[in-house]
C-alpha cells in the first residue's frame, strides 16, 4: 500500500510537471496574447522615439497586439536598459538600443547589467547619419569658419545629450582630427542640446539628420557636413565629411532591439520577423528615408557581432581622449 501511494504521488508530480511544460509551450506558440512594452531609454520626442513609434505602429497589425512605447530616460540610457535586463524573459518587454547604449557599457566601469550576458539580440534595423551643425545666429558660416574657430586660442563650445553619447564622441573625434580644442556642455538629452544650439549658447552640435533636417529647412541652424556615404537628397548642398577630407569620419546612430536573456527562441524569432516586416514596409521606408535613415536588417548573430565591434571602435575613442564619467 505504501509503495502504491508513492507511485501515485510520483505520477501526479510527473503529470503536473508535464502539464506545466505543455502550458508553457502553448503560451510560447500563441505569443503574444497581451500588449508588448518597448522601452526607449531616451526622452520622449527624440529621434529614438520616432523610430520606435513608427515601427511599433506596423508591429501592432503583424502581432495582433499593441506595442506600447515607454520612455525611461536617464544616466545615458542606463535606467531604461536596466529595466529591461530585470524583466521576465517572456517577450513582453523589449529594449530599443542605440549606439549610446553600447558606448556607455564601455565608458562606465560599473553597470547593473551586462549587454552580452543579460540580453538576447532580436534585430538591428538601420541607422541615421550625423549632421555637423552650428547655430544660424553664430558667425560660423562654413566648415572653414568652424576649423578657424576650433583652432583659435578661444575654444569652441559644443553640446551633447550627455557624456558618452554619440554627439559627444563625434565632436571629440572631429576636434582631435582638426587639431583643435573645445569645451563640452552636456545636456539631458538631445532636445535640450538643440535648444542650446538654437539660442546660440553653444557653437556646435552633432544631431542625427532626422533632428537636423527640419531645423535646417526653417533656417534655424546651418548644416556644414553629414556623415553619410553620399549627399542626402534632402540636403543636396551639404557636403559629406568624406568630401571635406575626412574619409574615415562616418559615425552613425544605429538602432537595434534586444530582449532579456533566456527569452525563448521562437519568441525572439517572432519579434524579429515582425520588426523586419515593419522596417521593410513601403510607407515606413518612405517616411524614414526622407530624413536620411538607411535600412539595414541584421539577424541576432550579426547584431551580437556588430555590438562587439562598436564597443571596440568607440572604446578606442574613449581611451585615446581620456573620456571619463562618474560612476
């Protein structure tokens, strides 16, 4: 009788475990069954917000569930990134990662997460070139004027959306190549940096082309160069940095999407396909190409390799220029 009870108990436990496994598998197969949260670790209204919202609109129809954007800015993308790292690996919380997210992982010695250990890459969708801009209210009317200002006895003042952002490192790198000097004024996000440029409180800023285009069209800023391979149709009179003599100066603001580590492979695949389809939608392409975005789909393995390459690339800039941030 005792043996029989033990056997029945074992069968009950086994059956429950099997039922639980079946339940999990079924949940994965029917994913998604509720809204998906996409965390953007930058302030609302920025270019990262634009990419996330444009793609989320298309993903809604493909996945049959709303993709809700949540902006969690602060600490150069750390706050939002950490929130996703701590989320359940069930596909209902994903991260919109930009170049700055990789840069901060190199810049800071202590992080509450590790990009390689705590995340699973989903896809990379493409990038924006950067625009070398000055205020229309400044006395800098050409690239030659900028060089003269940067190499004079009075340092040029340049803005960024924070220490370690792509705008910051791009400015540092350009000034070094010019043998010039400058004073860095970090702001809390690109929107504040742009306002400082418009007010002529700073002389130079490197926004993305998406941020620069409307301001250039309205005459509020001057665009002296772009980091794209070719001139942009929307800025036909603006030379590329290559044309200005800087063939290797090509920083780009790229966008990738990550899920927490251990997210089931079939869910990662589902998200990859939804994001890829959204990116390739003709209306999305037209909208993003108009502001300089270049579509380039990378699968999870390629995203992982690319992130490592970017960490090495920008790590060298950080080391060579002794850029530090308080932990």
